[in-house]
């Protein structure tokens, strides 16, 4: 009797864009490990050799030659095991997003991605030529087909594979994390499997790449659309699984917890910070710790991602900083075992005021003096960064960046922004969730009204609506592209809505100069949302 069971390894790897030698070494080591584990096949993510997204590296001839050289090395490592490998393929002056079935030290079959995404963060039509046909091969007496990422979101590639009598569809991916994407992804793959009566093996990249986070979460579905294997999220690993084509020996093997939304987001932020720091070879990070909720959450993320020994905090009080802020910031750093320094910005702030006094004359005090304080802090943080090769993590959130409630070259000064795509209301939720894992953020930080403390008795709500009102308006305008009149029809105050949307439009110039940050929504500031700085367009009355 024929054995209908296929022993496979899902190569859920954390690869580095452009590090072709390092990626090749990791891929070959994984092939050797899978061979030793007697696997029939190992499957790697999309564009594994160069990782995703390589962007304009693909336009460099030397880059593509390096890919060809790496492919030869990997091919020679594939002896008695089948290997599905993704890579950019240069052929007849055209470039394809390809994957190959490699076996017995030979490339046996090659498939080119048929549907190239060109929306949101994706720009594949800039580089690749689409394929136009399915690719089939045989493994353990079963017909299998290849597909790549976006192909699973369109019905035709799966239908074509099923029409050719394929029993398994291998789908390799570099699918970025979004806070609601996991459910959407599972629904669409389950639908494809059940409608086409085909087993689907979904293998995804894991790791952080600039603003993108790849969550892994590789899966296997039977031909009824039921998940029979689920890999861990946000974790690099070689996952060994078995698939019985006849569904007689399939066992449910789920490696994930039923995470809270906050836990998944927090894990994504940890991975994003860790990989950005490590892949760019910084010697840790430095953070300006104010005693406020944003810097508190940023410090927790950094300590959890890198270890407290690789994190340094600067507490930089001014004449307007309360004792509570200093005490809370110090307490948080101690609880996290993060080293910190208290450096007053009063001397440089006073010096700048004295220097500028002949120019400012008797002009009234305004936001100028507030911004000078923020820029004194930015200067100190960047000095530590330069001296110790530590990356400055900025602490601003998406709500503030939306309306320009941040200081250029001040609190915006830095190299990476963990909370850039996190609404203020979500900052509170994440902070409360983090405290369930160890009560480190003082309750006074969570409960006190948010304030920049750049003048006496200052509160964020002096300038902005309450965040419970502000964030839904911003989400509707920025992420859902709703017209102000539509937002008003949902019950929001017209004056508030138009004030907020006007602030969003006028502060594009600030956002364009901000540090890159981790993307957790489908419309983050960066590649997702590309608006002109100089624009006469308005949706005001």
C-alpha cells in the first residue's frame, strides 16, 4: 500500500534583506537539518535568498549575479530532499519573482508569481514580470503545485492547480503583519482549500525589515479547509509536520496560544525593534524617559526586545518637569533594570534663551520656547547615540504624528519609532497588558492626564480633543479615507472634525522627516500613505 503521508519542514526563517551570503548559509543549514530529520521536503519563504522586500537592489546587475551564485550553492546542497526555494530570477532581460523545486542537486521545476501586488507597501510591478501558468511536480506519488503569496488571494491559481489534479498547493510567502490580518488570511486560505478540494501548505517569512514585520504563522490546511498545523507567530524555527493526503493520519498540531490582540501587537513591536537594532548593528538603544506613558511603553518594548543591559534611559527635566515625572521615570527604569541618568536641560535651555534674547526682544513666549526644550533633549540623546553607537528610539505615537503634536529635531529626533503606527488609546491598552506580564509601569503614569510639560500646567487636551474622541476621527480620516462630512454624520462635532483633519493635512512636512517606525495597520505613515507635502487640495467646507 502506498504511503500517502508527506513529512515536511516549514522553513520559517528570519532572513536579512541583501545579506545573500548570510541567508544562503542559513538556508543550507536548514536543508541539512531537514535531511537529517528524514523530511521529504523543506519549504522556504518568498524571495528567501535575498529576503523581502529587496526594493531597488533588484535593479543592480551585481545583485542578481550574486543571487545566481547563491542559487547554485543551495542547489548542490539539495541531495535526497525536495526543496522549495523562493528567489528573484533574471531570465532574458526580465525579472521574475520565482520559486523552484530543487531535488537531487538539480532545479527540476520553476514557477513565476502570477499576481504581483501593487498596493499599500507592495510595489512588485516596478520590478517583476508576472508568470502566466501553473507549475506541477510529483512528490510521494502525489501531484503538487507551486504558488507565491498574492496568488493565494486570487482564486484562479488554486483552481488551475486543482484542475490539473494537484492534491497539494505549496504557497510561499512574505506576508507582512497587520493587527487584523491573521483572521483575513486564515479565512481566505481555508476558502481556497475547501472550494478547490486541495491541501494547502502556507509558509511565511518571519522577522522585522525596516517598518515591516513578518509574523510567520505558517500553516497547513487539509482539503476541507481545516487547519491541521499552525506554527508559532513571531518566532524563527524549522517546523516539522506531516500531511496525509488521504486525511487518515492527520493530527491537529497548533503551536500558538489564543493571544489577545494587544499581545500580538506587543510581540510585533518587540520583533521590529530587535531586528532593526541587530540588523543595522547598533550597540543597543537610548531613550528619553519623560515619566509619560509613551516613553514608558517604549522603554518596556526596548528592554523586552534587547535585554535591559542594552538599553539606556535619559531623564531630562526642565523647570516645568514635575517631581512625580522624575520619580515615576526613575521607578520604571529601576523595575526594568535599565541604567539611567538624570541630566537637567535647564543650563542649555537658559543659554539658548540668553543667546536668542537680542533677536527675540520683547516678543511674547510661545511654542518657540517649548520647542527649544525638546531640541535640547534631542541634542543630548543624539550625543549619547554618536558616542556609544546606540540607536535613539523616538517615543511619539500615531495620534501625535497625525496632527503634528511633535517637535522637529526635538522629540522627533532619532533613528527608529516603535509607536509610530500605534494610536494613543492603544498605547494605554498595550501598557496595561504589559503590566499583566509583570507590574513595571507605575499606575500614576497610566492614570495621569497626558502632558508634554513644556510650560506651566500644560495638558495635551489644551491643544487636542480627548484621545477617545481624537483617535476614532483620525482612524476614519487616515485609514478609511472618509470625508469629514461622513465622519460628522457618525456623531462627531463638526468644529472638532475640521480642526483635526486640517491638522493632519498641514503636517505632512513633519511626517516626511520623521524616523521610520513599525507598521501594524494597513495604512501606516510611510509606504502605505503617500501624500504630497505641497498641495492645494482640501476637504474643508
